[in-house]
């Protein structure tokens, strides 16, 4: 139950409340409209670091890859919203969309306030056995909340692993938002789908991507626990799977013309693969600095979330004169280049090793150094320092 709601954000209450005033704000002057959009989009930009902090505190170390799939619920929401909005617009008008989603969001907030707590110890319904198990699994990698550790911003800003996460995720977000925002326009103008059919075709791949994220995280766990790949290599493989292959597939879409079946298949596969990142670079944030997962995500998000508005802007500029297939090929070509080029940085500088600045005085605790053991036989192949917690888990 603790992990079930780790992907729900408190900031949702602000966003959903904003939905109710969207229709009226769109009729106001451009300056007021712009200020409103900035205000309504600010909470989502600050929510994710809280989720990563909770994951570190709630998820036992041996299932941290599975816990990371909670971040993929973004895709689940998109998958449900597109068909719902298509139906509502077709039958009741676009204004009703905002009232409906706002009501759903506020209702969901009630679940958040009832089930979510800052730490396992603060949860009134957790069993002592589960609490001991979580505390034992976390071990020395995550310090208590009363440590008062200052955030090592200088070290984060100078950390190549942190930069690598931000840069590679920029490429993935670019691809993702091509499917989210310009994608439905491509389906309408090139493939000729109605608004309701468009909603279904746009939304179903995101439902598949949410379900596939569970599989990706499970496979990542298996690869690490069976010592098939080091944690660093697992992160890199799933990151490549989430943006390099979708980048290539989105380029292919532009050359499939109006073959609806082939386009739909490639579209589904590309969107489904995107959530492999939640077993890749996004989970890597917790790997390198479990004590500062929030600040590291905030830093990386400052970089990669710029793609969420640059990608639609670029698509709009490339298709403003024509919605012909040639224009969309340019959009998809730029997307492929961004996705592949940004991954190169992660391939070179990405790592799953816990950084020294994760600890006080930027030194590894003596207990971690004594008890740590590699996932593989060779420490040089290991991607992360892992404490020996098997006995602790058995005692719990």
C-alpha cells in the first residue's frame, strides 16, 4: 500500500483546481492567459522530486527498480485522458473536458491525503515487520531525516553522472512530447482520423507503455539479481531502449506514408518502449545519490523538461507552412537526431555508482565500505555499491 500511491503528487490539487478556470482564462487577454499557463504548469515541474524522495524511503533496495515504475503513471494518465477527451469533445464540447479532468483530479487527491505519508514510520497502518524490513533494506545508503545534511549543490553541478541523466532524458522527453502534442495533429492531418478515433489511437499506446513499464522494471531486477549485467549496464541498456529505438522508429513513421496499419504498429511499439527509461536513467537518479534523490532530480529536470516545450515549438515551426508529409518527415528527422545524440552523453558518462557527495563530508561510511559487496565477482564491473543486507532482511 505504501508503494501504491508513491507516484501521486500533492501538487495535483493545484493543477486540478486550475482546470476549472481554464475555459474562462482562454477567453481573457493574452498576458493574463500566459500568466495563468505558467502558474498552472509550475506544480508539475516541482512534484517529481518529492516522489523520488518517497521512493528512496519506502522501497527496499532489492526492489528499487520495481518501485521506479511508479513514475510511469504519467503515461497511464495520458492513455486514459486522450480517449476520454476525444469522446467528451465529440459529444459535449471542449469546455467539459477541463471540468471533468479537474473533478477526477481532486477526487484522486483525497486518496493521496489519506494514504500517503512522508516516511514508513509515520504511516499509521504499517506493520512492525514491514517497517523493520524496509529499514534494514535501506541500510546505510539513506540517512535519517534528522541528519540535517546540506544539499551539495556544487558537487551536483559538477557531477558528470548527474549531467548525463539530465541530458539523455532531454532526448527522451523530446521524443515523448512529439507523440503527446504534435502526434495527434499528425494523426488528424496526415492519417485523417476523427477527433474521437484520434483520441483512441493516441491514448492506447500510452496504456501499453504503462503496462510495459512493469515488465521493464521486473526484467531490470532479474538482470541485476542474477548477475547477468551490472547495474550500470542495465541502466544504459534500458535508457537506449527508451529513446534510441523510439527515435529511429519515429523517423520510420514519416516514410510509411498513409499505411495506417503499419503506422499504428510502429507508433505503438515506439511509445511502449519509452517507459523503459524508468528502469534506466530515471531510476539512475536514486542509484547515484539516494540521500539527495530530490535535488538531483530537480537539477536533471531543469535540463530535460525544457524539451517538453522546445519539442512542440520545433514541430510547430517545421509544419506551420504545410501539414504535408514532407514537413512531418522533417519533424521526425529532428526528433531522431535529438534522441540519439543525447544518449551518447549518457553512454559515456552514465554510472550507477553511489557518488561520494551522497554522504556527509563526501566520504563513504565505514560500515558501507566494510559490508559492501559487488553484484558481480569483479568490482570493476559493478555499477553500484550494495550493502550486505541479507541477514538483516531475514531478521525482520
